[in-house]
């Protein structure tokens, strides 16, 4: 488990590398045009010493026109025909060219030497080298095809930039050609070695990168196919507490799937909480059980298989009474428990301190302790309501102590008839970038003439302290809000350009707005209170899950690729610096 957490954390930490590209292709288009203008000015004023308007004025539209036309033509050569990636690659490649030209000017000033024309040729070929690297790694071309088109954009820009009578003299600069082709070889070798970096577990690192990038544009078929190839078949359980009014008019499901949302939007089961919610007529709370990324569903096929079989859930027990809630706090750890018949429902949290997914060893120890106390079925919820790192051993011990204490207390509690009411945000004007499609929900349980509220959000975790502010706002209104749980959905309303890759609940909406929404929903739930019975439902489904090995393979490929890249960057930078002293 610890190794799997490390691998997932490693992959997650590398997500920031995907933020290098500008968020908008319009920015890349404008920036590349700006770089093109700088190339013209630096070449004519720094190298050709020809600032005459007659010679100079028409070069800018020529260079920019060549740049724009090739950016469009480049899309015809790529696997997915993506204009945005053509613009991004054009921007970074032309930036290498302009940096080379400017460094040549700077070195001539610092070293008091004549300006060397070979930097123009060197920069152009460096641009072509970058194109080889980017086309083979992210755009799906073979090395041969990348070589075939690598020079198109740089050469066309060169011919538009340089007067015709100087083409031959500048292109034949031996140092420019020598250094340039050295980088072409470096780019080719780097491409070959990084593609093999994940073997034997991963046949092609580049195909994995390409599939991931394509999935960010909602083209997820390649990513799901790769993940399904690595998936393993296993049985997963799903527990439910179904509440229904005596007349059958109202019904509500609290669902604890053993599967884990993910791996990331829009691939596989990333939106599984909402899909379960929708299948249950939008009258449900899909909780985050104690599970990890090894239990991600890798594809839509497996999601559909899981949902279809969920309809075959079997009633294991039913009743009309339960205990009042028991809350145990030990240091940071808090456990809220209720007992339905002989079936405890436990909600575990470290909020406002936060943590990652609760590890499986805690679940196993809780279940063993419950078994020793002769409980029938322990249903454990990871509230997932504050951001944090992997749980520490000290916090884990406190959580286990609090859970065991809660279970011991529940045994002694009397049970009372249940009344319930449920409401959600479906008919409200609720929209925010940190909330997914399932929205918000509140269930109100009336037990022993006392009302207890439980909040739920279809969101990926919560901003630290938001839970506490909302609970205080409820208390100020005389309401007892026991807990707020999130589904840990990996669906994203918008793609968050931050290290996490998502917006946790409360980061955008804020505690005050969320409190207002939750309070309105709570009032609606309270109005619907009626006598009820509960049913404990169980389901077991055979599905393919991603397992642990896939994360080990991905993590290994990433680490090896980055290590190789660092070596090539250091070597390439050293080689570039030597050119400045010639």
C-alpha cells in the first residue's frame, strides 16, 4: 500500500510539467508572432547591420506570414491534427532560435569580439532539433517522419528573414552547421532513449504521453485502451443504506463503493460518483469509502459493467431504528458513528488538518476489531474533507483509537425509530468550478426527537477549514450538522491549471456561499421528514481495476525519462555554452 501511495504521489507531483504549455492557443499564437518580430529585429540590427527601412520593413510580415502558414500546415503531419499543439511547439521552437541569436549578440559584447553569423544557422537548426523532440514525444510521429518535416518551418522562416544573396554564405557557416547537427543527433538519441524508459512494464513512454495529452482534449480512447491493457480483473463490493418512507413516496441511498474515483478526468471512472447518483434518480450520496487508486476503473466499458451489475444489489438486513450519533475525537482524528441494527456506519476525518486517502491497513484493522465485537457489517466512510499529505503513523493510530472507542460506545447505545428527509441542489441555481455535476445534498435524520444533518458534495476534497465554518454557520442557526463528506470525484468542470489539477470544494465558492446553499437544502430536507425504514444492501461485481503495477510502471517511466532528460539538458547546455566562446 505504501509503495502504491508513493507511486501515485510521484505521478501526481509530475502533473505540474503539463502546465508548461500556455493555457490558451491564442496566447501561443500571439507570443510566437512576438518572438518572430524579435527574431527579425535582432537579426537585422545585431547581425546584418542593415537598419534601412527599404530593406527591413517587409521582412516582418514575410517572417510572420511564413510562421503562421507553417503552423497551419504542421497540423496535417500530426497524429491528432491538433492546431493548439502546433502553436505551442512553434512558440517554444522559435524561442530557442531567438535565444540563440540574442546570446550570440551578448557574447560578442561581453567578449569584445566580432558578431558571428553562424548563430543564425545554429539557432535555426536548434529550432529543427526541438521539433524532432516534440513531434516524436507528444505529437505521435516516428523519428523518420519527424526528421522529414523538422526543417520545414525553420527553413521557410530563414528564407523569409535573410536576403537572398546571403542565403548561401550564412547556411554554409561550418560552426553553425556543426553545432546544429550535433543537437539534431542529441534530440534523436534523447527521443529514442526516453521512449524506452519505461520498459519492460511500459512498451512506449511516448505513446502513454500522447494518450494522456489527447485525453485532456476529451479524446480518451487511447488512454483507456492503454490502461485497460494493464488492468486486472477482481471482485469489488458496494454497500448501501437505503432509506424509504413508509408510504414509499420518498427514497434515499447512502452508497459506499469499494471502487475509487479516477484515474483522472475524463478517463475511466473519474465521474463514477455522479453516474451512480444519476442511476439512483439523483436521490443519493455517493461516499468515498476506504479505497485507493488501485481500485480505479480504467475505461468506460468497465464503468458501464459496474453500473449495470449494481442494480443486482441484495438486501441483507432491514429495520426501523438506529442509535443517536456518537462522536469521538482524539487529537486530530474524529470519528462519527451510528448503529443501524448491528451494522455500524463510521465517518472518519482529520479535518481541518487533512490527509490523502485513508490507507487500507486502517480499514482492515477496523473490520477485524468489528468482527471481534460481533458486528455484522461495518460501513466506513473516508469523509475526504480537508487537503493534506499521506496520513502519518501518529494520526493513523489516533484514528484507529477513536474508531474503536466509537464502536465500543455504539454497543451501549439505545436505538430509536428513524425519521428522515433528503434534499439536494438539483432545482437550485448552484454552480461553481469546485463542484461537480452531482451538486450538493443534505439528509436530515430525526432520532429520539433530535435532528441531525449530514452534508454531501460531489467534489474532490475540501479546502481546509471550510467544513468547520459551515458547521459553525449551521450551529448559529440551531442546526446540528454532523459532517460534510465529499465524493472525491475526479470529474472537472474546468481544467484547473494548478499543481493538483483540480479545485477542491471551497477554494472557489468559499465557505459563506456554500453555507448559504447547504442551509437552504437543509431546510428543504427538514420539510420532508417522515417515518422511515432502512435496508442494508450489498453487491459484489467482477470488474477490471487498474491495480498497483500500472502506477509502478508509470512512475518508473516518468522517473527514468526525467533522469535521462536532465542528463541531456545538462550536456546540451554545456555544448551550447562552448559555442559562445568561439
